């Protein structure tokens, strides 16, 4: 869709002229429709916990009760969805994402997985120790 067409569709959705909006993940960013009360995320195995939390945050801003339904066909997705079901704390969810998916390649293009070439520490497990070491190193340098 062209930008003008997207804006017009969102306007119609906001004003209630249309009642169902079918969208890609772009809906995650900057869309606030207080009356939106239902979201269905298909193929949720393709999203991290933090992404799903951002998506569900697009609904429930109004007075109506809201529901976000994440559809996953893989049994491995159920653990991630249970974490999402049990918390709305963004920091906790991002940390769980890190534990489950890994940090990815910090200097490359890989967005998930672990860094076998960095055997000193694992960011998702040793993050606090690494942070303490960083602070201690700064004190020593001063």
C-alpha cells in the first residue's frame, strides 16, 4: 500500500468506519487505536517474546476488555507464549528473549543464537558479572 492509502485505512479504523484491520508487523510501531480490543498474531513462532509484547501493547488502551491471541503450530513456541502470558514486564520479557534465543552475533548479521567464538562469557547468563567487570575496569582506569 502507498503511504496515503495506509493513512486513510488507519483513519477509517480509528473512526470505526472499518472494524477489522489486517496488517503486517508494521502495526507494532506507533499505532494507537484506543477502541482496538482484539488482536490475532498468526505464525507467532516467527516473533520473539519482546516483539509479541510490543504487538499486544497495541490493544487494550480503551475501556473495553481486550485479548491478544498468538497462534503457533510448533510445540516449542508454547514455552515462549507461556512466558508472555505470565508477565507484562518488558525488561523481564526482553531478558527471557535473550535467554531463549541467545544474543545473536553482536558484530555481524545473525540476530539469534549463541557466539561459540566468544568462550569467555555468555551475555544472557553472565550479564551482571560482565557489567560489574566493566564498572571495575573504569574505576581502575580512572
